C-alpha cells in the first residue's frame, strides 16, 4: 500500500510504515500527517501485531515538521496542527500491537516525538535525536513534554527541551531514549528480527501488556496496577493462555493462534 508520501508493507503480522520524502529529510506537512494516520489505521485493519515506523533514505528518520510550511501559522492554525500531530502520537500509543521506531538518521522535533510515542526504539549508529524546537522559538507540540518524562528523569527532560540538544546515538542510548544502537547497515535486519519474535507472541497478551504498561503513565501507579490486574486476570481462559501454560508444563514450544 502506498500514498504520495508514505508506504506501508504488511507481511507475517508485521507492518512497516515508511515516511517517503527523502529529499525533504522526511519532514512532515499536512499531507504526510494525513497519510501517516491512514497508514496506521490500515496496519490496524490488517491486524498487524507489530508496526515498524521508519523513514526513507539513509539520512533521516523524520527530521520533524516542515518548518517552511509552518513558519506563517496563526495561533489557530498552529493549534490545529498540534492537535493533528498529537492525534498520531495517540494512534501510535494506542495501536493494538507493539510499535518499533527504526531510527535511521535525523529524528528532530515531531520526528523525535513520533519515535518517543513508539513502544520500542532502535537507533542506527548514524542517528541524531532531539527536541530541538526551542531554537525555533517554540516548544514540543506533539507530546514531547509528556513523552520524554516516560523515559528519562524530569531533570533530563527539562535539559533536553530547554537546551534543544541534539544527541548522537550513543548519547541517546546512555540517557535512555533508545533501547539499542546498531550498525547502520544492520538496522533493518535487527528490527526485523525483533518484529518477527514479537509477532510470534500471543496477540491478546501483548495487547494487554501494552495497555497495562501505558496505564501507569495515563493514570498513575495505583490506577495502572488496577488496569494491570484486570488485564492479567482477563487473559485466563483465553486459548493462548491455555496453550502457553500447557506447553510450559509439557516442556514443549507453544503454538499460539
């Protein structure tokens, strides 16, 4: 499946969504945002268990929003654009499967925010990541002020936003923004292996685990524990739970639906 600025490939329960504007470093305008939202919805309709988000070419993951497009925004136009970007962040957070950002290059501003909204992040050694909006006279508007604090201490989040630092892959790893750093040429093989393993896991348990993990940030610790209890207990009696536990007891590999 393809649009003007986005492609989506789905195979073996894994969807790969690629922002395809390499000449613009995959920067996003309203067309691209609309197409990303449509592609995420298409991946969900295809029942993908894993969604990989990446950018075309070797230079950029998503270099951010299209600044030339934004520069003359009025306040109402800027508000509508923020709502649109935050809608995609919400789509990624609520996607009923595991989302992985394969960060193959620059991930600034909105691109960084989309990566932060994914469940897991893998960076090429060439990746450069940052909430760089401060030097444009603005702040993160697509969730960065909230998403950073899911991953790093408050002080670190404030420094990244106040200074607008651009972190190379090793610094991003040390600060907890990404989970893996790999050689540039190995990025997609590494992410594909992760995705294949995740796609083999029981669908309902993966979804329940994601909901429970997200609930901690949405409702606080006690509310998250309540969601976790309900999600955990609700999995008992499902075919995958029965098969998984039976296989463990019988010392064999499970065969999930």
